[in-house]
C-alpha cells in the first residue's frame, strides 16, 4: 500500500515523524507550502500566507536547543478573526483592510509556545455573520470536494484548508455553528468547546455580552484525535479572561464514558433533514452501540425556544454590536453581510426590556435543557438539515417542505444558547458525493466526554481525501 502524503496524515502522526527525526520541521513546512501553492489559487482558503516566513519559523524549530513544545514543527492555520501578531486579521471586511494585530490572542500565544508553525490566517465571511465564506476583500472560498460548493462559514477558510491538506489543523470560532457546519461541509472534525475552556481573549470582535456564552474558539483537524490533542494543549484558564473557568483537564477512560446514556434524534420535529443525514445519524448510533455504549432515541424539549433566543442574541444583538463598526462604510460591505444587517433591521431595534427578558428567559431555557440532559449526558444529532450547498443556494425542499438558509442550520444553534460542547465527525456522503457529519453534544464543561464518544465514531468512519486535494 502506498504511504499517505504527509499533507494527508494526522497531526499526531506528523508529530511522531518530527520527534523521531524522520522529517524536519523545514521539510514538513515545505510539503505544506507546495500543497498550498498548488491548491490555494483555486480553493482560496488562505488570506495571509508568506512561504519565506513559514520557512523561517520552521528553521527556528529545527535549530532550537531548548525543550520543544507539544506541537513543535506542526504546520497550522488560524482563522483571520483570531488575533495573530504580524498576520492580517481583517475579519473579511474592507473596513479592516490591512489590519495586523500587534498582540496574539491567548490561544495563538499558546500555539506558538507549543512550537506550532503558523502557516497563514484563513478566510471568513465579513464579521463572521454567515454560513458561507465570501467577502469583497478576499473573495469566495470553495469547497475542496466540489469547487462549485461552499465550505461553510464562518470558519470556512479554515475547514477548506484542513480538508485539502493545506494545514494539519487549526483554530476557528463558533457562535452559531461556525466550526461545526464547515467541518460537516468539508469532511473534517471540530469541537465547539464550552466557552472559556479554550480562552476567547483576542477574538475579533470580542466575545462579550451574550457572545461570552454563545461563542467559543475551537480546534479543527482531520481526526478527532488531533482535535483532542489541540484541545489538551490549548485549554486551561486565562486568569485575565472573565469567561475562562479554573478547570483542570479531565481524562476520563472510554469505559467511564460508555456508562453515560446517549440520546439521539434525526430531526427536531419542525425542520426536516435529508434522507442521507438520517442514515448518517443511524450509522453513528450503530457504531456507538457496537462499541458498548447505551444509546436510545431521545429529543430534548424546548429546542425551538432555544433557537428563537439564539436568533435574537446572534442576529439582533450581533447587529447592534457590529453596525457601529461599519457606520459610514456601507459602500464597502459585502452582499452577505449587508443581507445580515437588513435581516436584523427588519426585526426592529431591541429595547432594553426585550434584552433583559431574553437574558432571563435564556437562563430558564438552559435550566430546562440541562435538567433533561441529566439522564442523557450525551446527545447525537445532525449538524444541519443539508450537506454543503452551491454558492448561491439559500433554500431547499425537504420532505415536501421549504427549508430556508438560517433554519437549515438550527441543529447547531441550540447548543450555543446552552453553552454546551459539541463535536463534529464525518460519517457519510450525499448523492452528490459531499460529506455529511454528525454532532455529539454534551453538558457544559464535559468536553472530554464529548471527544471520547466522538473518537469512537471517527475510528469507524473518519476523514477521506477530497477529490480536489
């Protein structure tokens, strides 16, 4: 059997090669540089890539006489909404053209301290408010499974780069599915952690107000093992971050996690999913049962209330935060972001009473969901109603029902309102040959259990190389 190219191998395997001196950091960097130069002109995932800078970083790892960090020599990427000193982090907006932070986000500083080689920052929709990755500044990012399709958003540049072997792993962010939907669309793995488990300080825009529990920076990679590796290296309290808990890393055994009851549902009873998505959920259920998990059908109540509250915070509060940032620059806004602002404006300005009522109701709904999850600490469900779609598609007919763009993504939105950890694993393919992932959700702060269960599904199915890569 022909050995996999290094750009298709797991981060874990690459670190073994690096530590045993079977490849140098510079040699590995050059492999990724060649892959980027070959594929990025068509995929358009990277926004600030300088091969000479990458080689200089790799040489410094090879020449170091100090004890090397856990990620020493590993080539990674970072979403351009996470402050990375010396790299363009423009959040996909013409308003921020040329913006280069002088200070790293906490999580980027941890990447560097662990010895990772930062290849580039990656494309995202303007101000992150879309499930596609397109903007006037850097253009449209394409899915390596089919260039006519989106890789999702808002971490679409990150997911496309990792799926295509232009990065061994990296960082995205998620306030409504933004690391999970792109992973689902491109056939990779990701984790939206409990907010604060991986510190969010340095995210652009800041994760404040309702976004302190809606949003999280999360690892993305080709395997759950790699996602777990990144989570272990990057998690831990940031004492300057008010949303970062003083919680030590847990390492539950697989046998301990198998004792947790897993609930699953194929749809929420309101918005249908594709037939292949249902099959993917059933296949993942069977893989857990085969591994000794106790799995039964269970759909939590109050999901629709959670979705409506999420929409109020994400759309209407999000617009309130972001409209002042672009005031006076309406001529520079991308159509996708302009549509988001129009949608928010159509709902009307939020009153203080509405915000206060929603904030209180969110706690009540979160209590209801957490109460139900006591008996089902893990849930398995779809990531979205549909797999990746063509760049201009915005609605679909499923089971005779018209499903609109934002509604199709509800399967990820609930868990942001709950501040719950949720991992995505690729399982199946659509009739068009596009990936379909499933989602494993846990109670807040039980990220390690989520990753453990997800790893079982990943071992059964897992990453496959996209045709374009």
